[in-house]
C-alpha cells in the first residue's frame, strides 16, 4: 500500500471519495456522478488510482480540478447565514411554528399557518423535482417588510415567482385580481402575486414571471385569463420544465448564484 486513505463523503446528494495523505491532506477526489478523478498532486497519479482501485468499476477521466465558474466562486464565497439555498419549503412558517406552536394540539389544524405550510411544502416538492432538468428552486426568499417569495424558480424557461395557495378540496374562482376560495370573500391576491414578481425582477435585474399555484383544488374557474399571471395547480407545476429557449445554462447558474445571496434581496 502507498499510505493514501480513501474517505467517502456526501455533497449535494452525490457521493465523493477523497484521497488523503496520512496527515489528512487531500491529494485528489473522485466524483462518481461525473466519473472524474480530480488530481491536486499530478506527481501522485499512479498512487491515487491504486488507492481508488477497489472503488472504480467504470472508466474514469483523470486530470486537475476544473476551474470554477464565476457563479461557483460567488456561491463558495457566501457565508452560510447569507445562503438561501438550504431553505426548506415554507422555511419562514416552520420557524414561526417552532417559536410559537399556537393553540392546543386538538385545535392546531385550524391554525392557518399549518395550512399555508402544507401548501408550500407540496408546491416545493413538485418544484424540487425540476432540479435534474437544469432548473433551480429557492424557497421562502425573504423580502424587506416581512414579505417573501414562496418559491423562486430559475431555469432554461426563465424566472418564476411562485405563490402557493392552500385550496384543498375547495372550488376556486378567479376574476382578476380577485381570487375566491369556496364561499369565502374574494381577495385581490393576484395583485400581491404580481407585486412579489416585480420586486424579484428589480432585485435580479431580470424579468420574473408571476405564478399562482393552487394546491389540491376541487375545481378551478377562471372568468378571464389573468394579466401576466400563470395559474397552475401543484400537479401542473412540473410543466414549467417544458419551457425553454430563454436562458443559457451559464445565465441560469449566474442568476441562481445571485438569487441565493440574502444581500440581493435587501434592496427591494
């Protein structure tokens, strides 16, 4: 043996095998997803491949690590407290409920925060499934004044600010700008959806399209197509992946790096 150790780790859901010296210093890593061995010490290539031998089942490419893109450098420079990418769907509501659980257990179902959280989690789960198609989704993006964008979606088809509305087993009637759930009083919700998208557009200096996501409605009736707002059910959200031709991959990554920085949103 050459004294090198192989240490498996997990990064962003993918496995990476680090090849380390006896003192813990890294000399290479193997990324299973890209089937590439990235060498930090070219003079130890033979030793690295020998150490990785038991873990390599397919042909691999070997070479120095790729030069990080400007978007990757921006992401790496973010302090963890300023990085919005780890936010869970409904992050702000989860924190609110942790701090103040609300009424006794038997009455908690009536807490509107819990219905809103369930809606954001359902919409977020649908949007997270777009990641493999070249899209990124940020959840619970904070805006000054206590507002937030429920979900910001960035991909080849452009940018979308998605507002999740709990509509479980209810009839929804939309007459721009009013949205009515069941027998409740209609509210001008589409104005807020458009306003959130406008604020996101200002922060990112790029057009952000507003989307109203109706979560589990019984029926949807639209009197006339709302101005500029796309209305989808949570089951239809994955259809956004079919949109394309707007942004190049490099633009998607650059906008994602900008959007995940909390400081980006302090000026709107």
